[in-house]
C-alpha cells in the first residue's frame, strides 16, 4: 500500500543514544580543543564550528551531522578560533597567525565565507606591529549594518618578565565585510604585564548595545574592567570602568586541567524583551575557595556606569568545581544561556557539562546537565581555554571539549527552547521542525504522493482519516526518518468512497494536517 521514496540528498545520521539531550560528536581529528560555534541567522539550520588549531566543521541540519575540514591561510593558522555570522549568512573565522615570513602570532587573521559557499577566502589581517605578539582575540557583529568589531591583547614580548614590557587591549572594525580594517586603537588605560597570568590584561570580548554602542570587558590586575564607544569605535571612554574583582585572579588551577582561566564574557540584550539594553558579564573565579570554583554574572542597566553585585549562576550546594563558562543571549526573546563544566555529581575529577538559562534578566537561573556521560581529563594534555554557545530563535547549541582516556573530541547537544514549559526557567530537547506539503495530484485517483521535509532526525507517524475522523489508512507508524526531504506514494484505491479525507503527519507529538480529495472512478 505504501512505497517510500527518499531523495538522494537525504542525509543519513549516525546512530546515537538519545538521552534527555542528544549529544552529537562533532570531531576528533587533530587533537581538537577550544571550540567555537555560530549559527547562520538567515538559515539557522546552517551551523559552523571550529577548534584548535585549524579545524572547522559544517552542519546543514541544525547540528545533527557534521563534516570535518581543515583551514589554511598564507598567514598561517595558529589557533584561538573565533566564529561569527552576519545577517547575510556570511561566516567569519578569526585566528592567530604563524606566517612563513614574519613572526609567530604577529597579527590576527580574518577569513570569510560568502553566502552558502563554504570556501574560505585567503584572509585579511590586522594588528601587525613589528615583532609584538597579537593574542586572544574575539569578535562580534553589529546586526543593524553588519559592521565587524574585534578586540584582542597585544604583548610587547609574550612571556617577558621585564617591567618595561606590557600588555594592552586593542580594537579594530570593518565596514566592508572584513576586506579592510580600521587602524587599531588601544582602548584600555592601565597596562598589564606580559606573563599571560593574573596581572596580564586579557580576555577582551566585544558586544553591541541596543542603540549600536560597542561594549568591551576584559580581565587584569584590577579585576574585570569595562569600556565603551558610542560612535562605532572611533572614540572610547578610556577610563577602565571597574566592574568587579576576580578574587583569586583570573588564572587558577583545576585538578586534571592543564590550565584554567575565568576570563569574562560580555553580551547585551538587543531584543524587544523587558530587559532590552541590559549588559551582562559572565566569568568564573575561586572566591569561595580553590576547591569551589563558581560561575558568576553581573549586569548593568545604565550603559555600564554601575554594576550589580555578582550573582552565582551554578545552583549546586556541593562545594564542587564549575569552570570554563561561556554565555550568549537569544536576541529573539532576551533569554540568557550559559555552558560550563561541572563536577557537582562527583567526588573526583570526573566532569559533566551543564547549561543554565535565565529568562528574567539574570535574576534566577535554571541549571541542566546536558552531557550524557562524564569524562576524566588528564592535565598532561592541553585542554584548551574556552567553551562556547550559540542561540538563535529558540535553537541553542552549546559546544565543548571532551578529554577522556587521553583522547580529545568536540561535542554539542541538541537543545531548544520549550515555550510551553510551565517553569519560568526550563529548556528541553529540541522538537523537530518539519514541513508538510499538499498531496499531488489532488484530487487523488488510485495513487497520490505526499511530501514532507524534516529539519532533523525524528520519529514520525502518517495516517489518513475520513470526514468523520475515523482512521482509514495507517501509512507510517512511529518510524525513524532522517533529515531531508521525503516523498511517500500512497495507494488510495482502498478508499472506495469518493469525498473529503485528511492526512495527518505526526513528528514527535507535533501534528500537521492537510485536506485531500479522493475521486474514485
């Protein structure tokens, strides 16, 4: 009665154990760490990820399947991967350099894909300043005009203990999609040392405000500091506004981790929520002891002039380690999402991955374990310096490094916003997005075709009902179908009466129905 046709470009997904949050292996090649992830806001099923030292990954099905690749540039690729996407669907990949002629990390490189093309340009660069080292960059997009903003640390001499050598924070921008860059500006007042430690100014992250302001936060010997520009980066306050202390310093030890930092992450709500314009800064520190690292959040509602007291994001009471946090905002609703490593469930170095969400402007937080199984890292293997998370229109994709039995791998989890949740702070497994088309031909004769498209792997049912609501055909009964477009051939000869019928497609309890006419000769 039923023949299944599957288009040749349907993607076949590997078999995974679907726990509460499906964990997806992204890549294992080339000892990856320091992952980054970005969604295409124009086509959110397109997601790119990256990891040290020159790995990148492409998904066209919201993160269920990935292909692994390596990035190359004439200026060399030396890690610290940063991915962002603009509103036109272009992706930007920032990284450190290792040029064949020049000096190690002597500039920051930007490579780009254009539209649906996933071929990277050779790249442009900025920050070249003799032999000085350019390190730890981050970037953001002004989504009103697609201008690109980047901040980073310049070391006079990386690792130098000389008091005459210092570290400073620089800023640049591009108004033409990364083709050219403005002259770098130093935006901090108080310099740091060059030891890549607590007294180094480092971890500068930019974000864009609700009215186009540029906000930047970084860490240094004075704790977390803040600066802002109200004219697109041409001029800066240059007053290093103090935000909060980082008790114990931003560089600290976590058992089993080769090195760890609590460097800040900044984001601003540009949505239409009640918290529009609020600036948030997220970090971790050991103010509660070296065996009790915690994740923190402060916020400002007056453009960064004043800041709230720190609020703890992790909601455990076990006195265990939470570290390597990252934060983002879903600008469709103003919800805050966090990802971090967590040992609340273990008395040793076994490590889980948690997400947290706040839907009330950072006043309360809900924590959810998203990793399916713990891992036990080895401090003899470099673990990387950060995690990352992206969120857009209810699609939440955290990304993290897993180090277990000496092997490094990059993972994500399939998480989405559940608008029907009764709890104010609940996130859930993503409900599949699907499209159901009108059958053809319609009216149907002896046979008709029903087509639908799944945006992720899902369990489906398809049935036909008569005008009285009685099921007359069970075409598919709770079968797994893969991502992609499917066409089913339905034998309607068994429908002996002409008239109006309805076919119903159920995808993980979400239902769509279409009206079908049957004409029997």
